[in-house]
C-alpha cells in the first residue's frame, strides 16, 4: 500500500513538473511575440498559459499586453479619422495634405527612398544640399510607411543639439507619430527604449550614446536581438571614419538604413 501511495505521489510530481515546463515555454513564447510587437499572438499564448496555470503574475502580463493593444488601436483610430490619402506614381500612398506642402524635388526624394524600401535595397544616402528639406523628406517617408503598416520601429541618430528641431518637425509634419527621446538618466532611457520596442514609434538618440550603449539598442531586456526597421542618421558624415561611433552603428541590427 505504501508503495502504491509512493507511485501516486511520484506521478503527481511528474505531472506538476510537466505542467510547469509547458507554462514556462508558453510564457517565453508570448514574451518573444510581445517584444516583436506581435501583441495579438502574445496575448493569445499568455491566455493559454493562464488557462493551464491561473496565477496573478500571468494575469498581470495579460493586462499589460491588453493595455498595449488598446494604446496601439487608439493611435490607429486617430490616424484614420482624416484619411485624405493620395497615391504617387510609384505606388506610394501618403497624406494628401502632406504632399501639398512639399516641393517637387522633395517628392522625388521621398519616392526614391520608398523605392529603395520596396526593392529591398536596404538603404541609401540622401545627399541633397543643406536647406533643401531632407528632414521633411525623411519624416514624410516614415509617415507613409507607418500608415501603410509596413514598419513599426525607427531609430533616428543625430547630434544632441538637433533633437528639438526634429521633434518640432515631427509635430508639424506628422503629429500622429509617437516620438520618444532616448537620452538622459539611465532609468528614463530604459523605460523609453522599452516603449519604443513595444509600440510603433520613432526613437531619437545621439551619436554619443551610440558609442556607449549600442548593445542596449540592439537587444531586448531579456537579451534577445532586436531588429529596427530603420536606422536613420542625420549628419551622417560623422561615420566616414572607422570610429567607435561607426563600429557601434554597424553592430545595431536593422533592416534598412538611410544617411
């Protein structure tokens, strides 16, 4: 009888271990999807884990993902209120009111960058002279790609002194885009970066931080690789030499790059 009881206890222990292993596997998978911005897939798997092991911790994760989905939907709803879109001759769809404010050479620049993206050329150099509106062209490109849901995560690298100019131009030309500034105190930077990695947004940082924090910009909190849809450099001449800045930028994963 004692032997039989021991076998039952062992079976229960084995079953418990199997359940724990399965739950941990599901949570890890859900966290991976969340880090990649696949929020609906993430919440589906979290709920599956909760059904097996209904703990407060898993429930808290579900609620956080639900909040992120609600925030993303709110952003999307705001953007859809006044569509007014126009299709350019290369198939690029962009806000009509934005196009109406652009000069012909700026429209050509935007179309060129969009064609690079569509043809998977991975990047290029926008070499217009100073004062011809390269900032506006880049913002218009990001706006169009965000609206078409072709990209979600943009890392914009520039000198610290230019951050106010870029944030003002985003507010002027594409107010619907979430723009975050990755600089300042460590705790603030950490929170900002996590927001940028989980929501469709533009993350602005400086060349100085690229030297010291390039590793942080290329991975999630749990150490997995994070790939930006775009890395865009203002004053790209800063990487013409094999400096620490240049090497750091090369090590940050991205699908596309614009200088």
